[in-house]
């Protein structure tokens, strides 16, 4: 009996030591648990990586806005901006895409889907990174290396026998030798990610996506921005707290659409695998609104970019609040739950205090102008109405004078 008891006690001790070792290595995932220093380093780096695309993307968006305006004045081609209707439809379309991906991951093989998505985002990532590196590489290349321009065009038409048939360009791309250098560097980084899926390559492509998104995606006015952020505020809360769809897709989706940093980098170095994650949507969506505020600051022609820096700081504290709540409750948090009130409330409150609320809501990147024909018709109708009124007043005055003359003649006869 004593031998049986000793065997049971020994077996229990072995089970306890195995479970302790499994807990030490973070159980089923095999991830090494993060130290407080490693967590602080990981989340601090994520915050910095989130702030940089918004700052530099906003500055680049101002330059891009000027280029769009000059192109519009030369060619009359109206730039593409997000309208209020687009902003209302965006959360619905994003929900459909998210749930579609979730069903794909449930029905089909995750590896096959990620193979297709990786190829798609590889191509987009290389182009985005080349566009981001173009001004940097161009400034580093010595002047002795010639900058030879090229123009790649592929057109359709004109039809034979038709004189006025215009060409439609399917490809119309201008580039230089400096752009070719940028493309080669970006291609190397893209192949590195494609083969190794290393987190550094992922972050380089993710940062390129974020900067280009903030630079090129333009909200036309503040109302559109408020509609977009409010809709995605509800979208993020529902899909994170209401279902497991968002978390499942984020864990299954292998593409550079998120920034990651290892929490165990202190212990494992570059081969670390326990990552802290921040989605690019939590950077780009508030970022395009903050970039709009920078363009609004420039339209005011004041010395300080007050609205931009105030909202940029509010975004920073919103990110800190997200990380703090996630660390306390040990659960994934919808970052827009904290970022949207910070990014919307700060400029609106500041505009009320500064007396700029009317200017804020009246600002448009590309104001809609009335067509010239309508203006002419308005003027002509106004002129016709004025001439009619003048004629009527003249007739009335002439009648009055005739009546006065007849009355005076009668009085003289009497």
C-alpha cells in the first residue's frame, strides 16, 4: 500500500513539474514569456512606429495636395477624394470583406489563402516601398550618376479610318534611373519577406503601406472624416468585442498589414517569436484625418500648426490608453475605441475655444465650383429680372405724371 501511495505522489510531482515548464514556455504556442522590460520595449517601439508614418505621411500629403491642385488647374481633372457617401459605405464594405476572409479561413486551407494573399501584398509592398524610398535614395545618389528619364506607355487606338478617335492609355508610367535603384532595393526586401517572413521585412513593408496610405488617401472635409471615424469606431468595437472574427482573421492572416515587435527580443534576439501587434488600420484611419488637419492648418496661414500637433499628441495618448487597458484586462482591444474620441474630440474642442469651428467645417481640400454656364445663367436671369422691374417702375411713374397733369388741367378750367 505504501508503494502505491509513493508512486501516486511521484506521478503527481512529475505532472506538476511538466505543467510548470509548459507555463514557463507559454503553453501550447511554445512562446517564451515576455519580461516587463521586453514588453515595455515592444510596446514602446510599436508606438514610435505608429507615430512616424502619421507624421511623415501628413507632411507628404500637403505636397501631394499641392500637386493635385496644380494638375486640376492645368488639365481640369478633378482629384479623387473620399466623399461623405464613401465614408458611410466604408464600414459596411470593410465588414463584408472581414467576414468574407473569416469564412474563407474556416472553409478553405489557411496555407493556400495566405499563399495568394502573400503574392498580392508582395507586389503592392514592393511598389509602396519604392515610392517611399524614392526621395531618400534620390538624395543619396551622387550627382555624377546621371538621372536618365524613361516613359513606358501602352495605348489603345486610334481606330483605322477614324480621324477624331482619341488614344486611351492603359499604361502611362514615367520613371528614372533613380527609380530603378529604388525598385531593386524594394524588390530585395520583398523577396526577403516572401522567403523568410521575417518581422523586420514585415515592418518595412508595413511602414511603406502606412506612409503611402496617409499621403495618398485624402478626406475632402472634416464632416467626411467625422463620418468615417464614427463608423469605424462602431465597426471595430463590434468585431472585437461582439465576435471572435477580428481576432481570428488577425491571427490567420499572414501579410504585411500589421506592425509587430517581439516581446522576447532581450532573451532571444532577432530570432524572437512572441510578438506584440498593431494593425495598420489603427494607423492609417486616424492618420488620414490628422493629415487633413495639417492641410487645414496650412489653409489658415498661421505660424503654428496647432490643430495638427494637438491631435497628433492626442493620438499618442490614445495609443497609450489602448496598451494600458489591454495589459490590465489581458484581452485584445479595439484601438479605435480610444483613438477615435481622442482624434475627433481634440480638434473640435480646440476649434470651439479658438473660435474656428465655422472655418473648420467650411474647409475643403478641393472645393466644388459652380459650372460657368450656371453662373452665366444666374447672371443673365438676374439682369432680365432687373430690366423688367425697371420697365415696370417707369410705366408706373409715367401713369402717375399723366394723372397729375389731367388733375391740374381740370383745376385750371374750373
